[in-house]
């Protein structure tokens, strides 16, 4: 019946074949289905800790974010590492993870002017949401650091590293460990 179901942060998009069902009937059917209890629980996915380098070369907005939150950059890093996030959805591009934490956080808005290019692995933060850019792309989130871990590998059985409802935490690494992880990952990709 449904061609595709795409969950959003606070919405769901449902695609159907109008040759099989009218929009009015699809709306009624969807509302009925949403009222029914789930037949199976959402599978639990192992929590993951993502290594992040918070060095200023990877964190162009770190000082601005720290000032906005009323803390030093060093305190900001420790604070971010102590938060626990849940993947609310993947979107924008394959493997791009939207993360949300339960802690109340002062509003950190988007950048006044989006950047033309952010590197893959960049970690953004806006209020109680963070994101991880899966590819190099334009972007408007303030950037707090970068991970060397690939978020999306189409050749894998499960191409996106993260999944909806997965718990994510961050672990601070230095530039040397960032480069080591990036090199190991590159070597694995060459071997595959």
C-alpha cells in the first residue's frame, strides 16, 4: 500500500500510489493505522561512542558557541562529551544524523550565512540538537568539532553507521588520534 514512509523530527511523510487509492482514502487509512498499537517493538540498537576532535581547525564556531552558552571552550568540550544524544532521524543526505538530547540547552541558532562547504564528519550543534555531516556539503549548523569516522558507506550491509533511536555519545580525541583513525579507515576501505 505505502510506497515509502519517511519519519521526520515531528512528522511523517507517506507516499502512496494514487492509481491504487485516492488521497482521501489514504488519509483515512493512515489515521486508522496510526491509532493501532505497534505489532512489534522497535529493535534496540547498541549505543555508540563517536570520537571527535575539538581542535580549532575542526571547530570554527567553538568559541562562539562557548560564549553563547556562557562557558569556556574547554568546558564546552567536556560538557558536550558528557551529553547523551538519541538519533531522531537520518536525512538531508544519506547517513546525515539528527541527534537530540534531553538536557535543556540555551538556544544556539543556525549560522547567519551557511558555509559553502563543511567537511564530512563535522559535528554541528543547535540547542538540544546535534548533527553529524556524512559528506562534505554546504551547511548552516555551527560546528563544534569533527569525527574521522565515516557516517555512510554504501558498500556495507547497513550503509549508515547510525540508526534512528540509537543512543550516541561523543569522546574527545586529539589530532594525532584523529589522523590515526582516519588512516586506519582509509586502509580498510582500500582492502575491501
